[in-house]
């Protein structure tokens, strides 16, 4: 089968950083599905694995943790899907990824693709939707509209809101909670993007955040979704948050002084959407169920696609272009690719 992978961690400018390859087609066993890949999306985790997690000598690593495809075979213990089903999923970081014609994936982390979206647009959703949902509800514990108390005063700050995770997180927060959402963005295109997705207020991350947020006169921040730049913002978060406020992040704290959270009894949470699949958590099925909920919300018109750019077919050259843009930190929404060249 056709695949794109790498053997050595190299700069994306190196011709061998990602290579077109021919690999054996895998066979479905156990609870696995064998999926013929139709479309993929690219995420920062792709270039981070390429840079810092090279395969063992002689091995090839296939990246890719967002996919839409057709089930073509099922393992003997798989019961939820049948050949011919079109599915979407984020996969498992410990296994070969979706930058290949065929991929094995545990059926418990798979959902049925939204019917109303193209394959490419649907491929943009799994990893970021799971990340955003777990961050908002498993970690930050935001109250859902169906359970919120009267007079809810949640104020959610989302840094890096125009990126892949932020693009779906803002929508989920506005659709499912009563929280007032403050998004950070700097370029005019980013500001327009997050406003379109439902942000109540937009502040510039090129200027000090505290003065801008205080000028909004909407009360103190109660929750922070830190999607990039956490080390530089961490002290500001501790100043902005109410006592017992919550910070959830998807990057690293670097050299930030975590002890700053003590005086306000703040809580700090890391979101890593691969945790359930990597450790075969008892509730791993939660992710498959969540993707089916996301599909229903999309098909009901409650969520919109977060595709920012379609870079064409799934080739090494096009994936290099995607990695280059993501590494630059300028991408808006998700970058998708679709189909393999004959």
C-alpha cells in the first residue's frame, strides 16, 4: 500500500523528512477495523512526533492522527461496524498513523462520519473535538446548559483560539455551556475566524491580556483553556483567575512557576487526548461515543466545519507543506488532504 513516513528525525526542509513509501497492507484482528483512508488532517502532534520521536533503527513511522475512511474488514471481536461504513477517528499515537492507504484502528475510538460533511471537512474534526471536549468537561468541569444553575457566571479565556483545537472548542463552549468566551487572536483574519465561530470577545495576544480583559467589564475569568504559549501566559492566568479557578492546557508549562497557583487554590490540568487509547483505559469507548455525538451535532447544524486549508492529495510533498505551515504557527483552522494519486 502507499504510505508517507519517515525513518530519521530531520528538518522539514530535508528531502527525506517525509517520504513516499510502499508498505505491506495490515490485517484486522481482535477489536480492530481495517480502514481504507479517504481524507486526513494534520495536527501539531504530527511534526512533534517527527521531530522528537524517531522510530527504532531500520523501522518506518507513519504519522497521521485524523482520518475519514471506509471500513473494509473487521477483526473477530469487532462488533460495532461493518464493511462499507464510513467512519472518522483520531487514532492511537502508539500505532501507525493515517498517512497511508490503509490503517488499523480500535473500533472503540471510532465514530460514524457526519453525513452532512465532505470527507475532507469531516477529517478535520476528530482529534480536536476529543481534545476540546475533554478539556472543557473532563478537566475544566464547565457546567453544561442542561445542568447549569441559574445565573451561571462562567468566563472562559481561550488562548490560541484560531487554531485547530480552539476552532472547535469555541463552538462547543458556546453551544453547550452558558460561559462567556474570550478568545485571543492577533491577525485580522484570525479575529474574524473566531468571531464567526461564536467568541463573545476577542483580545490580542500581542498585547498584555490583563488590561484588555479588565476593560471588557464582564467579571473575572473563571476558566482558562491554554492552547499555546502557556509558559509566557502562566503568571497572567494566575492574576486573572478567581479563587478556585481552573487552568487546562495542551502544551507544556516550561519554566513557569507552578507555585503561583497556590495562593488562590487554583487547579492545573493537562489534556492529552491519546491517554485513553495509549493506556487502554477502562472507559476507552468514551471516545467513540463522543465522536458519534459530534457527528450528530454537526448534522443538526450546531457545529460547523473547521477546515482552514485543503492542500490536495495525500503525498509527501503536500504533507511537507502542511508541516511547514503548522511549524510556522500561522495556520488558521485545520489543514486537510484527500485521496492518493494513482
